[in-house]
C-alpha cells in the first residue's frame, strides 16, 4: 500500500479512486520509468524500427506526452508496465512521458514521493523509453517544491504532473509553476470541461483555467491534458485559443472525428502534443485520421514536445 | 473485405459531423479502404418521428446500394412504428434496425420493444444497439442520456433466442456474462470493436478467446468517430489472419447475407 490515508492531505474534499475517474476513459492504469532525461531523450532505447501503425510520418521521434506507470499496490504492476512498452512497440511510439499517480486523491506527501520513486525506477527499467513526470500535490508547498527539485534535478525527470487536488489558478499552485519556469520544464495538468458539476472532481481544472494561468505566467510551458478525455472538447479548444504558451494534449479515449483537426485550426499545430493516456489505439488513430500534412503530424507526434524539452535549464 | 457495421449519415443534433453524406462518406471509405458500411440516420436519434430520418437515409443511399447498407431507426413507442418497420424493410430494403432505448426513453424489456424485436426477427432483420452515441461527459446541458447497461442486453438476448443482436459502441463485455466463455446465453449476438481495447487490457483478444472470432465485427462509428482507431486495432491485434478476416468483414457478410 502507499503511505497515504491517516491524515487528510491538502486539497482534501472527497477521496476518489483513479479507477472511478478513468471509468469510461480507456483502460486501467499503466506504468514505467526512465533514466536521466538528457540521455533518455537522445535515444529511443530498444524500440523496434518498424511501425505497426502504418500511415504515420516517421521522420522524427514519436513521444506520448501523457502516459502512466502502474501503482505498485496493483498486483500486476510489473506486467502492466511491460504491456505498456509492448503496446508502444506495436504502435511505433518511441518514448512515453510517464507519471505514477496515487490511487486516491488528494495525494499525501508520502504517497506522491513513493510514486515518484517508482517512476524513477521505471525510467531505469526501460531506459530511453520512459521519461518521468514528477507528480506532486501543490498543497504541500515546501515539500512539493523540494520533491520537484529532486526529481528534475537529480533524477532527470522531464516535467511536472499536476492532478485535481487544486484548480490550477489557485494561488497554492503558483510556486510550482514558478519553479517549473526556473527549471525550464513543462507542466502537464489534468483537465476536463463538462457542462455539469463533476462531483468527483470539485477542483477540476479546464483549459479556461489553464489559459488564465498561462496569461499570468507567459514563460511557463503548460500542457492541458487529454482534450479527448471526455468533456466538451470543442469548448476546451476554444477556451485555450488566446494563450500561446498553453499546449493541448490530444490523448483520451474519445475518438470523435475532427478533434485534432479543429484543434489544429483553432490553436495551430505548433501547440498540439500527441498523447494516449493509456488509450493507445485511440491516441495513434486520431493523429492518423486527422486531415493534416505529414510535417504537421510530425510536429504533433514529437517535434513540438521536443521543442519544449529543449528549453530545459541545466 | 472491410465491412463497417457501425456508420451513420445525416446531421447530429449536438455536434457538426463531417463526411455525413453518402458521397463524402464513400470518399472517406475509399481513403481508408473500407468496402461497405452499414448506415443509419444520425438525425433520427433526436427526431421525434424517427421515420423521417429513415426516409432521408433511404434517399441518400439510393444510388450507392452496392456499398451502403441502410438500417432503420425505429421507436416502438411512437405512433405507427409497425408501418414504419414494414416500409423500411419492404420499400427501403433495410436489413436491420438500430435501437436507441435511452435516447427514445423506453425500456428494452417493455412489451412494445419486445414486440418490435419479434417483428423484426420475423422479417430476418438484424437488431443493432449502440450502447452509447457519445461519451456522456461531453453531453449538452440539455440532456443526460446514460449508456445502456450490459445487464439489460443480457436479458434481451435471453428473451429472444431467435433474434440476431449486434452490439455497437460498447466495452467491458468481459466483465459481463456477454463476454464470458460458456455463459449460458444464446449465441445470438455479435460485438462490434470500435471501443474495445486491442492492446494493454486487450478486451478484443479476450473476446476472441471466450466467444470466438465469429462473434466479433469491425466497426468505426464514422462519421461520429475517426475511422482510424478501429483500423489500427485490427492492425495491432494479436490474432490469426483468418480470425482477422472474419472480423474485418466475413462475419458481417454472413449476417447481412451479402
């Protein structure tokens, strides 16, 4: 078991399992882990050269910007992690940017530290394939910042993952954003917008909140998670439009036609990053199905994320 | 041959659809190497009188019957449904139904629905049931239409052993008797793959093991969905080529008597 549960972590309202949040949104939780970021980014590990999901451009690296390693409380976590890599192999995905999330929220201090340790181990188990996001609950202000410094600075993580403990425009989140700017790493923020109150996620962030945060911090590299993750994606795309430092992640189980095309029309291909969030064939299929040029698809599949990762400060 | 058993024509009330005319859908099918598609009216999902949508589809596919196979949307609680069913079958040549019990606000176990299933079965028509139209989280503020619980399908297939049911846009069958081996249910239903996983949990592979490849069919949900995710599933599926051929189109061809 992870180390959470005894006291109420910051951001507490109601404990919600990840399983519940994933309901209707693809498969279970998957996992992984990588080696120091610069080295990991330089290669593609043992990924086979062939690309089973033909029809996609393959000039540059394909990077899934939104993946998860399995929490070790799950009996089959190792096998599930291997399945993720096997799925990536089949689909021609070179690298996966992974976080490990606590099974319940809000995450406790011990809970997210343990998850990040497992992510670091996953990076070593799958060198060059798994890149790590440092997951924190911003409510543990000092400890969260310390954890991010340790993960990005010492363990070579590529970015920060924030979930639903707080809405992203709450002041408690600002120090995390400021540290990410200082380190030059992106923040992938869980998000969704539905036209009803999502009781299980009272502090759910949407792309409008993220746009507000992006305006407050124009140097920040923010990624709005899974525009195909279930909510009104047309709303999500339109709300993100005015802020150039807010990227949209294409992941999620929803395969509605025109999602990627509309995102490209409204915010531009330079602001789209490919992701799966465990919905692997949906993730690849949407990019393949989009009516975009091969160079544009290459940007989405990996070029744009590489550009963000290139801004990392030593 | 690729036969898509889950395609649509026309407008949908809550979102613009591209490729929703016969001409544009056929162009998309050409681009994706899909030979034939079973189509029904997207508009009939929200029309009060669904038959108007069936008439639109019948007109739209008139010149393309070699590739577009029309199904009828019928609401067994709407006046004149028996006449509509007869017209759809005999005049429009529609080989099956698409049922929307949640959208049309009736129960699959209601006497009227049971009567319609029997009437369609007597005519040799397939009864297809989309378990959802869209992900519920993206719903309009105007309505809240739940997915059809698989338990309701279990009861339906048991009650009509001679009927042929085609389940669309579903997942989680392996957690229900519908997807289990030796489940005691009649073999009168097939499952379409557009929402099934083909890697990780690999529900598609599990269903091949549990039910056999004869019980699975290729479908995309286009133009609601990009067709590519469903195509990718078949590409990466760890199954024999003969099983894949069955799923791609042989099973549908048998059911549709093509």
